[in-house]
C-alpha cells in the first residue's frame, strides 16, 4: 500500500490588521433639540428688545445731536462719563465713590426697611383678613395713611430719629408696608371654604392651620404685595436720599445736578432702572419657587 508523505508548508504568522478608530462627536438628538429650542427662544425674546433699544438710541442720538439741545446725546454721555462707567468700584474720600458703592449703600437701606415692612405687613394683613373686627377698625386707617406721599413722612422721621439713615429706612418701611398689608388681607379673605372645612376635619390647631392652609393659599397674593412693595421701596430711597445726603444713588443724582453733570445723571438713572428691574425679578422668582408657579413671575 503506497504511503503518501504529507508535507506541511510553514505558514507565516497572521499579521495584525490595523484598524482606524475614528474618535468623533456623536450627536445626541435630545440635547440638540433642547439647544435649538433654547437658541430660538433666546432670539425670540431678545431680538425685539435689541431692535427697540437700537431704535430708541438712534432717535435719542438724532434728537439731541444739535448744539441747541439741553440734553446730551448717547455719544456725548459716553465721552463725558466714561470714567464713571468704566470704574464703578472706585473708592475715594467721603461721598466720592463709584456708582457701585452708591447703589450698595442704597440697597442696604432698602433691605432693612423692606424686611421690616414685609414682616409687619404680612402679620397685620393676616390679622385684618382673619378678623372682621380688626378689618372694621384698621382698614379705614390703612386706606388713609397709604395715600400719604412717601416724602411727606421724611420731615417727621427726621424730627423723630435726628439722623438721616434711620429716617430713610423709616420712609422705606412706611412706603412698602401698605401694599403688603392689603394684598395679604385680600389673600386671607379669599381662602376657599373647602380648605377651612378640611382644617376642621383634621382638627388643625392655630399654628398648623397658619402654616399648612393659610400661608400656602394666600402666598400668590402675598407675593404680589411684596413685588409692589419692593418697587415702591426703591422709588422711595432714591427720593429720600436726595434730601438726607450721604453715600447713596439718590444723593449722587442730586449732587450731579448741582454740579451740572447731566451725563452722570443719565448713567445713574440707567443704574437705578436696572437695579429696580432686578429687585422685582428677584422677588418674583422667589415667589414662583415658594408657590410652585402659582405666583406669576
């Protein structure tokens, strides 16, 4: 029987194949869609504002560019007040401070007066809203006092405190408290009867009813009053500081007027408007967070 010799030829070892791995960004549709919606919403919200501001600035520039104009054009404001704009944190002697420090001093007075007005106003609003007797006794007084202009209280407060800072804080307090009282009282009186029935069924005591029923139900009204109050507080402090002097945005405006620095006044007014807007937004966002969206922002 023939024998077949099998010869195995040596094979070369397999060569490793080179693979090119491309490292790239894999688009995630969900994130892309959210980003696109955000950009579209930002453009939708900001474009009208930018167009309006551009038109207003252009009209202001055209109207006030003539030599006979008593008000400076935007280009002149930038030229004359550039140091004030570029150095808001400047620290000098006495009232010679940058705009940031004037605004900060005003905000300190507003914070004290407004905090006291919020605490006292909510307490009195709850009392008036809950008690018909307190409503008949206090509401007419509140309605009369709230019509007194804020600056009319300043001479009386100066006579009482003999100092400008506590007098300004009192003016803020007496200005901001009325809308807080009235809106809180309205919110308490508008608590649905079903809520009160539930409180009776659960046999909640006074503190439990106040924390679990009364405040959550009246919170949208309360924060409406708080928003009105913070706006009035900012208006009052600017006016009061024009009379009491010292570091503060109101005094800065009055001092600039006495020095005929109209461009500085315009810059300060822009600061006043921006800060007032931010204060209103802050209270609105806090109210929206606490009331879970029932207080409109």
